[in-house]
């Protein structure tokens, strides 16, 4: 039997991948650079959101095994990733 946290994290990633593939198909169907750029911009919001949610699920699954100090370090790492990805 699979762990419910692992299953939830995998489901989020499957959902994210499905959104990415559907966005690519939509870009091809619309066939216009301005529309494709708008779709791509929307995906820039989806990626970090999925990252935060899957990390939160993983941390919830490990909460009994990690000290508060380690959880704070992981949270700080996620914040650093987001700053690095989103800041221009």
C-alpha cells in the first residue's frame, strides 16, 4: 500500500504535467505567438504553486520525523528557490 503523502505528491505532479501538455496543445492549436506567450505566462504561476503544494505535503508527511529547525531550513530553501526562479 502506498503512503498517502506520496500518492498526493505524485497526483499533484501528474496534474501539473497534464496542465503543461494541455497548454502545449492549446498553443499549437491557437498558432499565434501572442496567445502562446499568454499561455506560457500562466504556466509560470502553475509551476511554483505546484512546488509549494508538493513540498508542503511532503513536509506534512515527515513532520513527525523532522525537528522544527530542519523544517524551517527546508522552508527557507523553498523560498530561496522561488526568489531565484521568479525574480528578474
